[in-house]
């Protein structure tokens, strides 16, 4: 039997546990039988069939080929379907009964923002169809420890701990029991039971990719895992918030989520997060909102503010909470592409410094540019622009003593040529290359270095 502070939903040798922190009251609700659950989410049982006696192996798409399964085509008249208004968990942004994705790089506070939204909903303060009502939060945390990270963050944002539940899978194998994170392909019937018990509610999965125990770069695998989850959310009027990482570099906003594009396709709302270094704020941009009016989507700015939290072991720690700043006129797409350009320039500048360092601090500009273009694929303007940003500073100097000599890129502390020609004659032409000049451009000599025409030569021309 589970402990008093644990609600356990069982199916075969596995059970899903929801543990409030702490529990001050018990909730008893009738839960449908496992057979009923399995029938509703039959599509979720692809891998489970492999562990069922008499089941046949899965096909290449991951779907079980079970000869005992019964499939029917259901056709329903539209007149028999009752139309209803689309309801919203967060007015104009996140619909009810769908999957919403929060994507961003580490450290931008996307998980903290998800907890903030959950607490606003829990306290009845979130604008939407549940404004003024209190909804519970179910939370699956894979990367962060509950004792040292998740619960203190909840305390920082003012959560009601009696209405926040940790979700885990308790599995017994040969009389040994242990906890693990849920697997969307194995444990969907159990997850549905929990949503039916607590729903309507918010289920936060952080990160959602960790619940897909397969290659999530393959579209058919991601859809096979997410589609039953979407069905369960719709069945229980609950909303699933999946936390995701984004790819490095820039690009279009609908291509920034890591893994298969099927994540983006399955979600009805997608929010991206990025740090705006100029304002020291985090920007959240809604880049997908299927049911939201266009004017309600856009970008918000917020700050992560540190606060002291008294912990259960009587110590004190500092954790962040969200402070909304307001609308932002900068989008996440602009920020990540701006950052990507800056990072690309820095990478090229480091490469040039490394190239020169390996050659005594100097090299012909044409050789550096050719290596960058042919060996890496950069353009000439990109390489020349990066040279201007390099640290230590890199000068571009015309070869002393050679009127048509090559341009030399060299560190400020290094002569453009060897010591044997370092002291060139005064008539040498030395010029710093401008940003727009190219190797091979003819330098403009200073007037004091121009030699006057020979008088004898002029006299000879007149005599002719």
C-alpha cells in the first residue's frame, strides 16, 4: 500500500506516484479501471505490447502488431458533434487541453517561468477561463533535484505545496522496487489516470524529450509518443507544458527547437525564451498560437529576481522568481540571430589569431583569406571583418620595401616582415589597410615619399 502522502495509480507491475509536498489533506476519487484507460489510449501502448504475453514484435514505425487487437473505422455525422467555445488556460496564449512548449537555452529561466505560470493559475490569478479558480500542478522533473532545486523554486514563487505534485514511476522488477521518470510510450495509461484524478490541471514536463526513450529526431517516433499525450490532455481538459532546449546558432523561430520538427507541429502553443544582454532581461516570444488571436500574441520581458528562501532543513538559500516587466519590442528570433552573428564573428576572429600564432604572428593576408574560404567556407568580407574584431589586435600592413608587395596580417607586437628587412628605406610605402580595401590594392603614397621627375628626362622629352 502506498504511504499516506502518495497517490499511486497501478497498471501491471508499474505504478505512477504523485507526491504532494507536504500533504495536509487526502483526496479520494474513483479512477477508471486499467482496461478502460488502455482502451482510450490504445495508441500509446506500442512498446507495452512487447512486454505482454502473446504480443508480436513492433513494426518499423514502433506500432505493435498484436493479432488480438481490434481496430474499427469510426464515422460520425457532424450534426452529432456538439460545437463549443475554445477555452484558454492563459487568455489568448495557451489553449486548454493542448500541448504547449517552452523552448530556450539553459539559464534563461524557462522552467522558472513555467512554475510562475503554474502558481498564477494555482492561485487563481492567471487571466483565462480558470481565473479566480485554483488548479493543481503535476510536475515531472528530470534534470533538477526536488529537494535542492524544484521545491525551493516553488517556495520562491509562493506555491501552495499541497497542490503541487511530484510525478514519478515506481516500477517493481523481481520484487525490487525503484523510481524512474515516466516513458510516454510505456506509461501513457498511468499518466492518463493521474490527469483524470487531478484534472483539469497543469502537467509540466521538464524536459519533455527525456520522456521519449528513443531517437527524438525522427518524426514518427515523436508523433507516436506525443499524440496519445494530446488525447489525454483533451480528454481531461488539462494542459501539458513541455520544457525544451533550443539549437545553437540562429535561424527562423519555428526551426529553433531541438529534435524533430514534429514537436513544433504537435504543439498548439510554442513560446521561446532568450536573454537580452542589453537590458539584462529575459524575453519570451510566442511563435505559435493556433487558436489565439494574432493581436494577443507577441513578446513579453521579465526579470529573474533573487530572493532568500527558508528551507526545511532550517538553512537559507537564494532562488529566483519572475518579475514581469511588460511587452517587449524585441523578439527572441532577433536576439538569437544577433547573438549568432556575434558568435560567428568571434569564432572567425579566434581562428585568425590561431592561424597567425602558428606562423610566428604574421602571414600574408591572401593566404589567410584563401584558407578561410577554401578550408572552412567563409566569405572574404566575413574574414576581413573578423580580423578587425580580433584580440590581440591584428594589423594589416603593406610589405615594406616592395611597391607591389603583398598585404601582411600581423600582431601589433610583431613586425610585418623578418628582422632582416624590418628597417626599410624611407621611400617604402607602409599603409594600414582600411576595412573596405582588398589584398593587392595599390597603396596611395604619401606626397613626401614621391620622387620628382628627373630634369634631364624632361629636357630630353622637349628636345624630341
